[in-house]
């Protein structure tokens, strides 16, 4: 499954949030597809080590399975966002089914932030969702989930395009864990050394 890449797509979907406008040295880490009782807790420990805050776009069925882990995210002062209950592809799902799935997740994740799984969403779906949600995309995709991505490549992907206001995507999932847990602390160390702060999305 290929993900949407920023670029010309940003011009086609200007109503989506691809980065945060700021002149300060700050970035916005995001984690998709959790929570996971082991991996998410490791992420939380790493973030604590750097006084970093992040936004976790959670899949509803995982929140339902692991409510204690979800509550730990909030307890640590991070934000959460809606990533659908079943992680559906908006391009391949009937609109009513897609929107109902997001509503089901909203019953567990009380947030006005939404990230479409795979970045795939239609104009019509956007039209419905933008009434109640800020739709958050990204400017830096680490590809931690991809089978051909090595841990070092994941780190390189995260670092090479980072700048003030960047929204960076990692995944707190089993598929991505090996790459993400290698890259994340090194990413934080690199940009902390440059004076950056890491904040949760608040738009």
C-alpha cells in the first residue's frame, strides 16, 4: 500500500493540514495505528527522555483492546486523534461506511483531529469531515512501516526534510517497531541538539 506523498497533492487539497506554520524551532511528532501495549509504552518512555510531546492517531479497535495504554498517552500529556475504527482506505470504501467507521472511533477517541489511513480520502469525504475535524496530513513520512526500509534509512527519512513546523509520521505498530524504535531516539537527539522542541498538534 503506497501512502500519499506531499508535494503537488498539497495544492490539490489545500484544506488539509500538511505542516504547522511557525517561525520557532519546533516540530510535531505523530504516531499512527496504535495504541499497542508494548510499543506505545516504549515510545512514551523515549518521549519522556526528551521532554517531547506528540500526537497519537489511534485506531478505534486498538483503543478498545488496550484502554489502559490509551489512557496512559493522555496521562503523559500527549494528544490523540481519530484514525478510524478499522483503518479503512477512503478511496476504496463507500462514503457512508467510511464516515460511520470514523464516528465509531469518535466514541472512544474524543478529538477534533483526524488523519485518514494511508492519507487516502476523497473530496466528498473531506467535505463532510471538515465540519467537525481538522484533517491532519504530514510533511515528513519516515516509511518505518515499509518492508524495504532499514532502521538507518528510517532515521535518514525522518531527518532529511525536518524543519520548523514539520509534521513527522512514525507508527507505534508491530510492523514498524524495529525501524521506529531505532530512529526515534536518534531523531530526537539530533534535533534537540539543534535547539528544537517537540509539541503536540493544537490547531
